């Protein structure tokens, strides 16, 4: 079950402590998944292929350094 946290405040209040606390409590995996979801939404809104992100590249070859 997903946990939903809410905080109501004025837009003028520029305190980000709630956001920082929330995302730190979610963990790395949840943050990564949220970023991927935001990127997919961005590409879909722009009419681009959401399956191939701009920074995603295919490795053609690699060798020992």
C-alpha cells in the first residue's frame, strides 16, 4: 500500500524542508523511479519517443583500461 503525505501551506512560504524530508524517506529507488516517470511524461507531452531517452546510448564496444 502506498503512503501519501500531504502538507498544506501558502505558496509564499518557500520552505522546502517537507519536500526534502519526504524524498529522503522514500529512498534512492523511489527517487530514481519518480525521475524516470517525469522524463516519460515530458517526452510524451513533447510528442517524442518516450522509450529512448536522449542520454540513453547503446554500447558498441568496450575494452580494459
